[in-house]
């Protein structure tokens, strides 16, 4: 329902732009620097929590975004359109409350009553869509050479023959397994578990394409027969990734073997590509 989605975005925008910024209309919250996607997902949760209180979310100045430390950038507005019209400075001067940075994500699992019938996933997509509005001057930039090939997202999607709706999947084979070992008894999640989750999501939401992000370039080819065995042949569900069918975009060596044999954190390899 595009109209309902647009209405939800408008409501978030209105809450984020109060007529007057004060502790009664805005709240200053802290966030944890994680990976880029995890950080934005966490902030989306904070945004939803603030919205339920009918307050604008303002991020604390105590937590500069680590991905913005280049060419003078210091916050999210280096890349994204403004999220609101209140500043942390004016709220701090007014003595605004700051929630502890250890806030559990379970507090985010609530949907405004008007949109409750659409479910938690839908609401989180609304919040993420509001946050992930790239600054127009970045979207309309005209890069050249190798940079142009990497940044031309529309062309990359055409090359991959995307068919909407699209499900994004992050498959970790070696990347960050040093952390996952703590939570999953020494190994990353098996590919079969990802395949089961993809099958469940596809049955529920009717996805036509799965976009795979992974530290191992072999994952898409390994995933296709697993999905076919679950009744999702390539004719029904395409598995795509950047690089397949359009040449190399850089160092795409699988990192899993390097991690397993040498104990090298593969996450470091990915971070150095940013």
C-alpha cells in the first residue's frame, strides 16, 4: 500500500520537525557504532521509539559516526538528508534526558496503532526509508573511470537483472566469525540456515530476487542449488550479487579460508575496502 507507506513517512517527518525544539518535543538518544547497516538499523529503532513518544529523535554528540571520518565529515548528514530540525546542542542546553547507550533492542519492537496491522517489518522499513535518503548531490554526482562503475547503482541493478521485490541477505563465511564464535559455538551460521530463512521470507512476501552480500564470492553459486531443493529454482527466484556477469570490481578473494587457516579477522579486509 504505497499511500499508507507515504502517510507513515509523512508522520515520521512531522514528528522530526516540531515547531519548537525543547525537551517536551524532542529527545536526545545515544547510539552504538557498529557496522554501517547495524548502526542504521539501531538508529531506526531509536527513531521508532522516539516517534511513539511523539518526540523528535536527536542523536547525541557524544557518539560521532565512525564511517563519517573522512574529508571533514563528522556526522550522518555527510551522506543523508537531514533527519530533523532540532540540534543536540540546543537540547543539551535545555537539560534534555539522554538514554543509556545500552538500551536493549527489545524496546524497539512496537508499531504505532494505525499501522499495527502491517506488522513490525513494514514499520521498520518505513523508519529505514526515512533515514536512508541520500543527499541529492551525491546521487546525481558524475564520477568517472572505476569510481563510476562502482557508484552507478542503477546500472549495477540492470546488469544483475533485478526483479522486484528484492530480499537482501548478508552471508558471513569468515567475516567477523571471531564475534560469531561467541554466540554460535565457534562457527558462522551454515548456508543451509540462510536458505531456510530465504524460503520462509519468499513464501511470506513473494520475493523474486535475492541480493547476496558476502565475504566469499562463491556463496551465490552454492546457494542456488540449496534454494532449488526448497522449491525455489532460478526461474522463480534469482540469486544475484555485484560482480557476477559484469567483471571484477576490485579484490574479491574469498576470505573464509584465510580466516580459518591464519585466524585473520576477515572483517578487517572488508573495512579496508570502504
